[in-house]
C-alpha cells in the first residue's frame, strides 16, 4: 500500500510485498524475485526464447485449435453414455479408455480444453481491462483516486480468493459467463497493481512530461503515451495469468462449482469424477489422463509465460 | 472424495424425514437371527389391549424374498449360531452424513440422525418383524371405532437420563413442540391438527385426535415424533439451542460427547428403565459421519470401524468384497425415481410425460450408476411386499415410442419446443459428483427428444424449488413404505397448494377416495386390492419414472452380533435395518 | 516508529471492515438469509395472507407461519437494511459474540474452536514439509549452481509449481495411499499418531508446490550471498564448503523465504479448502465450503474474517519485520 500515493520508499516496499504475495500465485514477479536462470543467466539467454518455449507454444496452439474446433474434429461424442463399457482401460478405440458411464475419456479431455481455456482467457482479459484501467488511472492521477483504488485492491487481495469465488458460483447461476467473471474479478487486483506500478514509472518520463507541456489532455496522454508502454508488461504476463485462471477454474470444478451442465466438460470436473477411491484404484486412467493434460497445459502456459516475461524484461519494468 | 459426499439423488433434500414415509423394511435373513435366544427369555408380559390385530405379514414369505445377507468373502454362507453375548467394548459406526442436531423436537432427522438417536430415545411405537406396529415405549394404544381418537397409555417407571420420571406431560410437551416446528410438522399437516391434537388424560395417559380416520396411527410414532423429551429440558433447549447437540432421552445410551462432523459418542445408561428385559452389552457407541462412504467401507474392511450404513453402490460393493465383513442389505427401502411436474408446461400434457418416460434409460441407470447393487423398480413397492402389483411395469428404454408423441406435442405447442424437441429443465441436488453423473446419463438418453437444461442446485434449496413447483423434472427418493397409508401424503389432491407435497402436482379424486378408504380400514385384502389399483393409476398418470429400489446396506465386521434379532420391551422381535435406521441397542461384540 | 505502527494499525482495521462488509453484502445479495432461518416459509406471501386474499387452503396455518417468519425477521434483524445489519453484526463481533450457525444453532466461536486445530495442524505440517524439502534442495542447487542437478531441479520446481493442488492431491493419493499403501487415504482421528500420519498426504499436497517456490527463492539468494566478501573470506580460510553453506551463507539468505513464509500461510488457507475436501479433513476449509453452499452466513462471515485477519496481520508483521531489519523503511 502506498496510502499517500507518492512513490516513497515505504510505498515501494509495501508494493513489492503485495506483489511478492502474488508471486506465490505466479502472476507477478517483483524485481527482487528470483529468476529461473538466477544471476548466472546473462542477457543473451534472456533474449533467446529457446526450444522449450516453442514446444510450449506448439502445445498451446494445438490445445487452442482443439478447443475452438472440437465439434468439427473426428472425436467421439463426449457426452455419449455407453460409447463403450464403463471404466475400460485405454485401447485403440478409446485412447484414454472410458469413464464410469462408458464415455470416451480422450474425447472428453479434448473437449475439456474448451471450458478451461475459455474461462482462463476471458478471466485474464477481464482482469486486464478492468484492473489495467483502474491501475493506470490510479497511477496517473494519484491522490485520492490512487488511495481509493489501492485500498480496494488490498481489500480484494485480503479476501480469501477461493472463498469469494465459491460464494459467487454457489449462489448464482453457474454459466460460463458467471464463472469467467468470477475468476476475472480475482485477477483485477494483481493486474491492477502491476499496471499502476508501471504507470508510476512512465508518468515521470520525459515523453509524458513533453506531451503535457505540448498541451495534451490527460485522456490523450493516457491512451497515446502510457497505455502502449503499460500494455507491454501486462501483455507479457498474460500467459502466466491464464495459468492461474485455468487452475482456479479447475479448483472450482473440483469442488463442483464451475460451469454446470452435461455439455460443460472441464478438466477439474473429470478429475473429481474419476477420483473416487474405488475408481482411482481400478480405473486410474479416468482421473490421470485429464490430470496429465491439464498439467502439461498449465506447465506450458507457465513456461511460455515466464520466457516471454524474461524476453520483454518485465521485471525491470515492474518497478 | 466427492465434494458433497456421495449423496444420493435426494436423500437430504427430502422434506421432514417422515416416520410414515419410510416405514419400510427389514432384512429378514441376517446371519445373526439366531440371537432370538435372549429375547425369548423375556416374557411378553404386557400384551396390551391396544396392540394391533394380527393382520398377517406385510412381506411375502421368506423364501420368496430377494433380501440378501451377503457374507464377506472368505466366510461361510451360514453364520454360526450366536454364542453367549459378551458385554463391553466400543461399537464404531460410520454414517453418511452429520445431523444438524439430535433434538427430535427441533432438528429434522435423516437416517444418520436416527442411527444416533434411537439408542438415546426409545420410540413410543416400533415395528415387529412382520411390519406391523407394536407399542414400544408406550404400553398400549387404543382407538375409538372410527379410528379418529387414539388413546396411548405409558409405562410406569420410565426414567430419563437426568433421573426424572417420564409422564404424560412430557409426551404432550414434546409432541406439541414437534408439531409446532414448521419443518418437522410438514409431513403431518394433512393428518394432524396442530392446535388441540394431543391432550393429557392422566399422568400416564394421553389422547390424540387425528383429522382423518387412521386405523394404523401409531405408525406415526415409530420415528422422530415418537421420541419423548423431558418437558423441562424442552424449555431449556428453547432458550439455549446448543442443547440440541446433547439431548436427554430415556434410551439405553446417553450422549457423552459430540463434535460436529467428527464423532458423536454415546455411553451406556446405567439406569436404563428396561435394563432387566433388554440387556445392553456395549459400553460405548461412536458414530462417525463420513461423507464419502467409500472411505468408510475401506476403513471397515481393515477393521478401523465395526459398522457402516450406506446406499452408496461402490461402498456396498467394497463391503461385499471385504473379508471379515458381512452386509445386511435392505432392498425394500425408498424408491429412486424422477418426478415429473404435471402442474406446468410442457409436462401438463400427458404426451410429453409419456415421451419422457419411454425415452428414459433405466437399464443404463441400474448398470452404470447403481452398478447392480439395486434392483429395478416398477412401482413404489418392492415385489416382496404384498402391496406390489406384478402387472404394473415401468415403461422405459423404448425411445422409438417417444418420437411420435414428441412430434405430436410439438405440433400443438410449438412455443415449448425448439428444433422439434421439447424444452425442459432437469433439477437435481448438488454439489455432488454422483448426481452430476446421473443427470449426464439421463440427459444423454433424453436429448434426442428433449432440450434438457440441467439445473444443479444446492441440496438444501432443491426441496424449496420442488415443493413450490418451480421445476419440470427432478430426481428424488421417496416412498419405501411397508405400510402405504402414509404415501397418501405425497399423492393426494389436498397436498397440492402453495407448498405442495404432492410434488408431481397431479390430482386424481378417485385415487384420493381409495387412499382414504384404505387408511380407515383394517381389512388387509381390501387394502391390497386398493393399493394394487393405485399403482395402476400412478402408472397411467405418467408422473414418476421409477428407476430402482434403494439398497440400504449395513456392513458389519464379523465380530458384531445381533444387528438383527432384537426385541421390544414386550419381547416381540423387531424389524431390522429399517431403511438404514439400524437399532444399535442390543448389539454385542465378540 | 510509533507513527508507522499507528498507520499500519489503522489500515489493518480499515481493511478488516472493508473485507467483512464485502463478505456481508455479498452473502446478503447472493443468498437469502430468511430462507436459511425459516426455510420454505420465506416464500410465503405474508402480506397477501394477512389480508386474507391469498388462495391458500389452510389460511390459519399460513397465518401462524407468517408469525414465525415475522419473529425470525425480528430476531435476525432481517427487516433492517443491509448496512444496519452489518453494523449490528460488527457490534456483536466486537463484544465477542460471533453469532450462532443458522444450520445447527451452534455458536460460531465453538465451531471455529472445533475446526481450527485440524487446519492448523495441516498448515504447520505443510510448512514443515515445504521447509524440510526446500532448504536442502535449495542449498544443493545453489552449491552446484547451473550444473546438471541445478538445471534438473529448476525444471522440477517449475513442474511442481504447475500442478494444480487438487490434481497433486489426487496423484499423491493414488501413488502413496492406494498403490504403495504407505499413508491412509483419509482423515483419521482415533489417536494423535494416526491423526498426524493421516495428515501427511494433505501436508505434502499443500507443501510440495510451496517447497518449489521456497527452493527457487533460497537458491537465488544463496547464490548472491555466496558471492559476498565474507564468504570469500571464509573460503580463503579453508573452511569446508558445507560448513560455509550452513554456518555462514544460509542464514543471511533466508530473508526472502521468511517473507514468503508469512504470506504463503495466507495463500495456503485457500489451498486447504480443496485439500480438506479431498482428504475429508474436518477443518476450517471444509467448513467454509459447506457453510457457503448452505448459506450459513454467520459461519462464512466469521471464517472470512478470520482468514482476512490472518492475512492482514501477517502482512503487518512482515512490515514490522522489514522495518526492524532495515530502518530506512520506516524512516519516512
């Protein structure tokens, strides 16, 4: 928190602490945060994306493609009960086997990408639009607005996130929109803090001062001068934020509180469906295949996101 | 592992656990039955002028039953005759849910609550091994000629756990409090007038006036309504609701400690009023609420528990497969079914109801959800029961018959259809992995003819939507009556209203007349005739899709004896495993 | 320092107010408190019934129901607007009255007292697991920085951080409980030993990802420390490398870990929601999920406040820790 709105040392320290908290969520990394390569990594490494990055990107592109075009791809009907016998192990016909209702686990896992990626994508976009706007405004105008926004962010961060999420999804209609919005709201505060911090840095720069001297209005300065600069660090963190959102959706689904309906197949839902002790023992594949695909997807998001963050050197920009 | 346990479709969503509603049933073939020896020593001293006329058994002869006592793997099929009972030990029991409280006058009891409450409260009446009511805590019941006024005589010398003697005042206070409770009284609304229902005649006699002739009224006192509290304690509990967790009864066990969601411990009542004729063996009963009964079954199989009570298919399978564990399964309990709301479109049209019924996938349900642990249901009665009408069959798995009906309906009501399919909602309780699975299965079968929108709402709120009629189709569990008179509540026209316990909102005055007649008479043949006719009427109304008869399975370690074969204070052998409400009073460990 | 403390305290109180008000409003907006108190009767159209116009077959019964509803409204102040109710609730809270559960009339304070120990045991064990894993792991990785082990462990920690905790729980349950049968699959309360033993899997589920993030922090800080003069000095003196590591380098490198140790406890409470579900632990996390699902307002609010308090207080303590460590922080 920086209650007086000035970029004091104290404010800076507290901001870092807040962000450090969110490093636990792997959304934002502060300047003092550790780097995967550590101090040993040099500029050249940082400026190269590497093979791993491209592998991750390929995986994500494939998943996104599957999510978008699943109905047109030659998958089995994922809601078809009795596609084969119940709990059958993987075979040539059903690559990932079948679940308790004899549905094709491979097809369901592929369709599962739809909800996960849709919720993840929407949530992070919402967080960036709302959080980004609030953060930029707070960082640019400072003063009371900054105090109010900063306080609101801090309150949001103090509220146990998953509790807020289940509070909303347990009582409202559990549509794709509600679930996405819920997770989007959770993304507002961390994204907003980042935007505010970046804005604070740029608002002091010469080109902003120059624009102001030339008589540019606030609106114009924000849109033309600040936004493009602030969007870069925020954009670099998109994939990392999406990873968090995908996991959050999975947690909700695991608690039975994500998007409802037989068509709404989600990885979290599939995992909990196969996670009964007896199923886990006798039909391990029902839970483990979605676990594996979800893990690889989150890993790819994290890995690619982390490389992008390093590539754009966001840690320098963050403060 | 599931989020809300392995809740059965609507086990917790049913309204007030009605003692009437689930008067069901017993597993007659428990290996422990030889344990009648001890009860035989008790002379049936108080036959009671009001004990029921012998109506004969309400179940078919034993050899015709499908009730099973499955021995655990590795043990012989025939259990050896009981050795002499041993005293002492702790009985550890798992139930599938926690009770909000154990005060029968304030908390609505589900099965798990009954398992904890019966050892603490002797009910005023109970069932004998044939399914007829018998006096239990009460000494006798008598009624006037048209069975509208019932007089109940209490036993002398019954003492509560706090040492005070039980009198008619306590009975009047308790039953009045129960009928004043909006939820507990819900299921008695049509039959019992709250205001001047019960009056004290003398210290040991009360009189009850029933709104309708009711030849078997004491059945209502076999459950929660028949559990008596000290009147002074009732006053205290009204002021301090935390007392609901530690009620004072008169049964063979007293509450010792209770931590919600963890364990409830009962200890033997040293001054039990009937200790001379109903010996109590174990020192302590510990009841663990375990929402995932698969975990409970696993723990039972390794000996961490002595008894587990469940309807969960997988838990039942595990218990059947475990060495050292036997199961006592009661298949004649509640029926699992889908209710169709005939009170609003689209299902106010019988063609839509028929189409839904024909397209339903009962075979898949039984195989994939129940996994073979529960038999298919055709009517509200298990084939073992004399009421069962063998000519009534549940029509499902014939989608070819649904198509023309839907087409005809949609031609008449295009506003309720889109793309040639009828629009509907399917309600079910959650969050629950199993319920989602059930809905997915149902929708898959229906979606050729119906646009189904699944509505998963919280168990606690589901009942709200259902009684208010804000649903099209809902998954439910109910009936399971050994004596069907009480089922009238769920079927009759009078139950339809703002709050409707006739969930299907289907009114048939002819059916009502038959049910009223049945309630008032003792002629078993005529009653059977009536109820067989009613099953046909229910079938023809297409308001319920019966899927299965619930299997209430009690898994017990081999060392746990006399789960069945217990006797009443008068020495009459009792029903066992009454829809999971197992009496633990006379159990012993060896 | 005093002014700094006061400012922090004011902030703490303000945040608590805001968090609880947010929770209070959300519950009232999203749920129906009346329904939880009187059930179905909440749906009665009492005005119409009083007027005698509602078409209810049993009007007398309905009237008495409406009295019950009115009584409940008065008891729980449901006839007042939300902000007033909030203030009343705060008033009760300040006087130590946490209210009683709608569900079972138990005092909320008692529920928390019953459920909190399980969660605390879980959190403590998870922290033990994470530190126990992270410190040796970080030390070895830093000692051989950028060698094969270090590179491998970087990948491993990245992987661990990418497993959703519910998925990790399921995998651990399968491997360690069902397949290798080392740990029990669910909560057991029979004995202290059994309890602790049954908490190992949940603690691993919560603790392993945390260990990965600790390891990364520790490794980075250690590498920095190892380049400091006093380490070079010690090395010049010929001290054995492991002695240098543990006696000299480790302690100054724990700064980041200690910071995150505090805040991660707050984050872990969120994780415990899911983990307690998986392993059937009757703790605070499972309690709040149940309470939310059943609209048990007093319990939800009390737990939300508890968690928010913990979070804010930990932040506050980290602040103090900072300012104690680095006087420049409080200088301004």
